[in-house]
C-alpha cells in the first residue's frame, strides 16, 4: 500500500488545499499525465486547451469550493482523486467527427481506466475499505457528467434515485459529492455556457434533495419495492409491495481466482449450480473459442430449474452489466428473485489462487478481464452483495 500512501500525499489536505503537481508528474501516474497533455479538446466547450490543463483547473476549482472543504477528510480524498482522473477516458476515445473533436463515452472509459489503475497498481482490492474507496472514486468518474443532464426528461426523479442507490454499496458515494465534482468540472473550463451549466448542477442538487436522495439512497419501504421501482415499473415508491417470487437465484460474478467455488461450498453447498466452466469442460470448448453454444446450453439448463421453481446458483464471471442483465431478465421472467454476489480478491492473491487452480487462466487474460470488469450496481437485482475473499 506504499504506492497508494504516496499518491495520497500528492493530494490536498486540510493543512494545505493544494495538489503536489510536481510530485504527481514523477509518480506512477506520469505516463498517463503525459498522454492527457497530448489529448486535445473541442475549443467550443474547452477553450482552456488539452485535457491536462482542464484537469488542473478542475482540481483547483474543487479545492476552492466551501462545499468541498466542509467534507470529512476521506471524502475529500475521494473527490480529489476523482477530479484528478475524471477525464482520463478522453485519452482513448477522443476523435474527430464531422470536423469537430468529441469524446463519446469518456466517463465510462475513465471509470474503467481508474479501476484497473487503482486495483492493479495501487492494490485497492480485496479489502472492504480500499474497495469502497476505489469504487467511490470510480462511480464519481463514471457519472460526473450526469448533474449536467439529470433534470432533462420526464423520468429525472427515477434516474436520480437509481443513481443514489449506489450509496448502499459504497456509503461515501452520494449525489451531494457528485454535484460538487460536477460544479468543479464546470468552473474548471473556459466556455460560453458556464452559467447555464452551473444552473443545471444546482437544479440537479435541488431535485435530489426533493427526491430524498441527496445524501444517500432513497428510503424505500422494502427491497421488493426498491427493485420494482428502480427496474422501471410504474409504482409509488412509498408503497410496500407483496413479494410474489417463488424463491431466489444467486448470480455469482468476479474474476477467475476470486473463490466462487469455495464460497459455494462454504455458503450454500445444497443448491444445484449452472457453471459455465463446467459446461465448457463437458463440451470440450476452450475459453478462447466461440462461446455461443456454451451460453445457450447454460441458459437451457437454467430454464430446467426455473420451470421447476428450483433455486440454483449461476456460476460465471458475469463481469459486465449487459451480461448480468441478460441472465437476470431470464430468471425474473420465470418469477424468481435474484441475488447478485460479487466476489473480489486482492490482485496478487488473485493471481496466486488462479495459478493453484486445476484449470488456471493466463495472467494476461485475467488482466484483460479486469479492464472490462464493472462491479454490480445496487439497482441491478433485488439484492446485491459485495464480498471480499
């Protein structure tokens, strides 16, 4: 953790609300910072120039805000690191379209980059404290543009409660923090519509307060109501709903080597399991081969349990929201409730465990899987658990 302690030393503290820019440019972040300097921005929205110039302006705007200075030290650190990394995604996605620079999807890309960096290089994984710190930073990066657009559309209240629910998994994350970052992002740029953007941030803050979720998740009366509402069903969020599910399906997710099989043996060995790894071995299909036939076989085996209203475990890596959504939708169509159990291990331990497995996965492949990993968010299922193993 020495590397992470060094990184924290470059961030502002109550004694001095200043970033150590010289130290940062000599740290593990130096190659990334050089790329940020070389990444241009559309002058219509960013008259200040390249991404690094904008980033420094955002960081300095952040530390000048009274709302930032009134936060507890840990949340100050999380916000400062999120500000420092909020636009790293632009390095990969910036391109010219119709004669103008654009960076589509830079927030999601930035969250992925930050997660891999903090997980692998700074070892913020496999322990609840570092995990929650990392994911607070990543969620702030992932959604830092949302307060500029949350008020648009008829479903603004629903979207804002859905986003706020992530505070149930990462208690430091809140729409209050997100709006502070968004305000700094706007103040740290040169553009003609700055006042309009600041007004959007303020309106989003007011909407979150009115929706009872500015500082944490909305107080739903039950998990059934929460999931129904966040799934988009047209219900009153204060209404306790009757649980019509016949039982639970557990969807496991996590990198290879995180101990999914061990967790099953120790927690619910009585439940049948649909395992993608087992099916691949049965069908003699390598993980690098086309997986369509394996997925089809797994879904059909799941349907056999669902038709019988038999609880079971879906054991796969399920690293992305889209993969999880396809499985969850199938299970819920048959009337099951779904619990996602996400397992995570410290990076070095993860690699050691993988090497000790009978069927180990190449380290380079695990690295690529980490680069794609998005831990499940609270709205994805009836219940979501993050467990460090």
